């Protein structure tokens, strides 16, 4: 009887060691499944921030869509970030892509018009969106 308990405990422990990392890796929220709170062009979002004195609190932690022009694409810590900027604005929008979007990076070019959906995390000097997906 003691041998069986020992085998069951070892089996359950090994099962947890296999399943737990999979659960942690896949716990990232999928933006595809989130409902879009509001759609903006680059200029509309910057205007909402600067000219109306809004700190974008109604949209924090919500999925928003942004349409703009790609100023740059960076890669750091296994993630790509798309930088949206307008020549008339100082503020940029930084869109960190979900890992499942990495394959789409090869199709993008600087100067290209793009539509991105992501979770608005906040504003420091720039507007930050995480878990972004490329829509167009």
C-alpha cells in the first residue's frame, strides 16, 4: 500500500512539473478575444491626450485600435515593438506585439500605414500599448 502512494505522489508531482510551465506561458491575455473599447487614428489619440487634457484613464487596461504610420520596429527581450509617430507630433505610440505576431513583422515596412489593436497600459512620455496584434 505504501508503494502505491509513493508512486501516485511521484506521478502527480511530475504531472505538475509538466503542466505548470504550460499554464504560465499561455496565461498571457489574447488581445484577439478582447472587445475593442474605441478606435483611434494616431492624431485622434494624441489629441485626446494633449488638447483635451485627458490622461486616457477611461481607456487604461482596455483594448483600443490605433491606425497610424510605422516610424520604426525594434526587437528586445524576444518581443517586437512597433513605433507609431507623426512628423508633426513629439509623442510616440509604442506597441509591443504579442509573441504570436512575430511572423507578421517581416511583412511590415517603415512608412507603411498600419492598424493595431492592443491593451492601453498608460502614458509616460509616450503612449504604451501591450499585447498588440496587427489588424491591417
